[in-house]
C-alpha cells in the first residue's frame, strides 16, 4: 500500500470509504472503466446487464489497469463511481458490498458516488475512474 488514510479528529470513522488518503510513489490515473470484457474477436461486450454484475466487472477492469501498471488493489487512493440509477445502487448495497470485498477486501479509497443520466456507452450502468500510487510501500 502506497497511500495512508487521513483521519479527521472528532469525526466518526468512515465505513466503506476513506475521507482522504496521502500517497507516495508514481501516480496512475485510471480512465473511466465500464463493465465490459473482450470477446474472442477482441471486441468489447457486456458480460452482465445488471448493476451488480457491471459493478463487479468494472472493478475487475479498474484492477486490471492497476495491475498492468505494476500495482495492487491497495495502491488505489481514490475512486469516483458513476451510476445511472442511484435508487438501484442503494437497493443493492449488500451484493455490491460482496462484490467489493471479493476484489478489494477491506481496502477503502477516498470515494465519491455520482448519479448521472447516462454514460457514453448506452448499455453501461456504472463507470469507475480511479487514482493509484505505485512503487513505494507504506
């Protein structure tokens, strides 16, 4: 892990996110990833057409970029999640949490969730952008 939590005196401990992180090392900006995978012909296709399935695949895609740069899940310092249906996101907290834990365990970057009316890819329900610090361990 190349970023440490920032804790604000007097504030309750954050649950499922971090209020802030201080990083060191090379900075990786992960462009907005969505829940698609490459098919046998090298084209991108959506594996899932539901919010939880796309969220899980989108996390996998963010992690693939981080790993390709030589990092690990714990190097992710911040993340912005864009969803097209906030109500569906709220209703799916338990399975979304399970998908998170399977991929990132109890690592929680500084995060924001933003509701949007649409994403560039019409079938996309979620998009995630992230920043990671690589190369120096805490």
